[in-house]
C-alpha cells in the first residue's frame, strides 16, 4: 500500500474531518481478549464503581488505537505512520445502556522533510478531552 494523501496537497493547518466512533462493552470485551487485559474495570460495572470510577471505562490503549485508526483511515496506509504517541487525560466512560462515543479530529501541525507531516489529534468523549499530546508523524505520497 501507499499513502493516498499527497504531501503537496496539505499545508500546515489542513484539517482532517472529525469522525465519531461508537464504543460499547462488547468492544471492550473483544479488546480485552485481543490484548490480554482483563482488568474488571473494563467490563464489570460493580467492580469499576467499587474502586471509585463512575462506570466501566475503556482501555486506554483501545482509545489510543482509535486515534491510530483515524490517522490510518485518512492516509490510506497503516505503514505510512512513522511515529505515534499520546497521553491519557480522562477515561472514556462506557455505560451499559447506549455505550459511549469517541470523536476524533486532526490537523496538520507541521510539514517535515521526506514527505512527512505531523498530525495533531483531538479526542473527546462526553465533552471531555480524553487524549492530550496526541500526535502522529505520517509519510505522505
């Protein structure tokens, strides 16, 4: 695969349209199976509340992965992501009824050499920023 976004077609400030990802407890159970992280705060409401959480919360790495998915969907090639990092600022609370939504948007923050750009991501759930310092370095076509 090669990136579908052309380096010449983006500038600093280019916005990547927001996408909304639905998150429900079934997603968390599937992620637990894939990752091996079966911490009950991610699937057992009574346990999550007993340790002071408002409800079940999504795995931080699941949330981070949705940011990575946002970037790879935009660029069209998972191999184009050269670097990716975030800090977790708030959990994604996933109630049993209705689940949660995670809205992610992006903006080109810098153009680098070798057709690379820095994409800054914003991720919010329930009107709270859930990722900070979320940035990906992506090599464009």
